[in-house]
């Protein structure tokens, strides 16, 4: 038996119950999701303070890895110091390359964090916002300093991927970044011709990108922390 009820009263309550034919009790799980209010000057996507999925708008943490045989990627809710001042939890990304594997024939390996912004199939309309803001830190010795970010819309086409270092310093301490959405939304003319402008009315995910040449011995190992992701006017 499976029961699912959705109520919307400023937020959503998901009631999920499951039971096999022989069980004597039903396990009920409650998950609350905030209502997306696009009138707010600051739309907080997540400060990760729940310490687990789902995030504020019923989004979640995920990963991407290519090729999976050569790079292992993991994400977690982490509450180790130092803290940002707004709370104790942040999102942690760990990437570890497998140096024993033969070089990737496509010439590169990579991975990153995927933060789904909500559980809305069509995504969130961020057209009225000007910036994405977040806090980030990268521990000493991590090889993820050249991290890029992008926003993914529901077309799932490749969108601009600027380097975070273009917008501030990266260090073992928390640094705050304010990135104009124009830098993430407007396609530039590239020889490959496969970069598309972001559909700002249907944004699904925030993605971090860490790529290294798969034919070189440069390590792909590293850790990255991100917190307080929001859109602002």
C-alpha cells in the first residue's frame, strides 16, 4: 500500500506511507516544502541547515561524474568548522580521480555538485533577479580552485560556465560571491557553437564543474564547500 497526499497552505506537506502485505504498522514520513515567493528581494534556495534532503523548496543534492570509471564524486551535508556565521551546515563536494585507469579517450575527466533548486518540473522563474549569491571555501591543497559554475534550465542544453575566481578570491576561509546572472545566462560565441543562453523562466539546477585533462598526471582530487545559495535583486 502506498499513500501520497499533497497539501498547499503556504508550504507543502508530503505524507508518504508504505507497507508490505504482512506488516502490522505503517511508516509515515512528513516532508515540508516552503512556497516559492518570487516577490522576495532575496530568494534563499538553501542554507543547508536541515542537514539532509530535501532543501527549502524540496530540492536535493546530487552529483555528476565523467567518466565514472575514472572519477569518484560524493556530496554530503557537512557540519564541520569553520562555519559561515549563518549556521553550522553546508554542502560538501569531494572529487577523487582514479590515477590507475587508462586516460579517457575524450581527453578529460570531471565532476561536480548538482543542487536541484526545487521539486518543480518546470523549474524556478528567476527572470526578475539580477544575481546569484553564495559562500564558498576550498581547503588548502585541494585541486578544485579552478571550479566553474552554471545554471541548468529545463532544456538541459549547455549554458555558460564562468570560473568562480572571476568574481572573487577562493581560500580555505569562507568567501562570499555575488555573480550577475548575465554571466551565467547570456551565451557567448564559441567555435564549438554549443553554448546556449539560459532560459531564466525555467531554471532547475545549480551545477559546479571541475575538469582536468584526462591524459595528464594532474590530480583531480579535492574538496569544496558551498553555503547560503540565493538569488537577489
